[in-house]
C-alpha cells in the first residue's frame, strides 16, 4: 500500500489527491504513469511484462 502511495507522490500526484483515492484507483494511476515511461502492464497476469 505505501509503495504505491510513495510512487504517486514521487511522480507529482498531490497528497490530498492520493489520500482520497481507493487502492484500485491508486494502482491504476501507478500503471498509467509507468506505461507513460515505457513499461507494459499485463492486466490478465496482473504484472509488468519483461523486456
């Protein structure tokens, strides 16, 4: 839980916003940020793809 919160804070999401989000929304936001940085998330496997 705290890892995703710290990830979002490090990427500029304000604490007041993060605090109001559900865990599902926080995870989706983390995936969206990571994908903007080039990661590929496999929603069926619920993990990032290698490579």
